[in-house]
C-alpha cells in the first residue's frame, strides 16, 4: 500500500516565496520602526547636502533662482524655457507609444507565423529586432538625424528633426516591445488556442479574442516599464538640436554658468516616470497575488 504525500487543504494558505523569513513588525511597532528609519535616512541626506563641503553643489545645482529662470526661460538672455521644452518630451513620447504598440504587435505576430511564404519577412523581422536592440538609441539618432538630410531625398530629407527623432524612438522601442508581446503570446497555453480553433474560430479571431487579451495582461508590467524608459529617452533628441527639456537646460547652463536647469529638468521627468513606476509596481503586485491565489 503506497502512502500519498501531504495534500493542501482548502484552509491552508499557499507558500509565499516573496515573504521575508524574519518576523515582521506589525501594528504600532511596525509604524514606529518605519517612521524612525525614514527619519534617519532623510536626516542623513539633509546633513550631507547642508554640509559646508557641499556648498558648491548647492550653488551649482540647487539654486532656486536659477531653477526658476531655467524653467520659465528668459528671451532677453537667450534662455529657452525648460517647462515648454518638456511639453515636447510629453507629446513625442505619447505619439511614439501609440506607434510602438501598433508596429511591435505586427512584428511579434510576424515572428510567430509558420507559413513558408512569409519566411523572408520573418528573417527581416529577426534581423531588424537584433539590430534595433543591439545598437544604442543615440547612435541610431545620429545616423538618421544627420544621415537622412545628407541624402537629399525629396520630401524625406526635408523633414523636421522632431520627425526623425520620433522615427528613431519608434524604430528602436518597437523591437523591445515586440519581444515583450511575443513572450506574452507564447505564455498562453497552446490548449486554449487549439480549443478556440476546434469550435470554428479563425486564426485572426483566435489571436484577437483568445491570445492577445491574455498576452497583454501577462506582459502589462513589462510594457509599462518600456514606456517609462521611452519617456526618459526622449531627452536623446537633444543631440539633433531639438529644443526639449534637456537641450533648454543645456542652453541655460551655458548662459548662466549654472547647472540648476538640469535639476529642474530631472524633476519634471521624475514627475512623470515615478507615478508610472508606482502604477507598474501595483499591477505587478496584483498579478503576483492573482497567481498565488491560482496556485491554491
């Protein structure tokens, strides 16, 4: 007679591998401990920045007057507004995100096809993905931003640098997001695809109604992380002379010989990326709890 292993009863909780092995402080003790640790860290940072040795740093990077001057701009001095430049970063990232979602899905779907007719296109998609993920974005920005105008192609070579910048960001990030899409599609159980086909759904309908909803839900945190990176990389367009937040801060630094404009530009980027990062963490926590509950 064989003896079966221990079974998980309905009242037992699943093992949480993410939980700490040390006993956790709860209630009032936990609140006091977190308050003390937070106060100590903040006090150390204040002492470090307020120390006499940090005076050049405070004057060069944390000057309130220079930060406001860089944010608002001063046409009389030739200082462009970092705040207005950041609006270009926002619009450029939003437009590129929409284009990336479309192109990346097409590339991921093409790479998952198995028809012999599409073999050359799959090869091109693989080569494109390897190239776009292997070459730094700033190098592609320089090639396109300075190389395309030098080719003197009608219509194409006369576009604004903002158009070239948007193309490069879409080109580079579509490769990353395509791999995220592909990983999400491959994570959908094959049995569900076979079941959808067995009830008469076409390949396109199966992809649209069965595969994509589950794939996007599985990779949503990764997509949000890529979009946060895209928002930050819009600063690279400054190498083409586009007047965005970083370029405006650079102009202010050259006029005033003060780098506080870089600080205000960094704060503007943080104002966008931090909420997006926290939202990504929340999505990941919900997904982890859902998977643990599914394990029960």
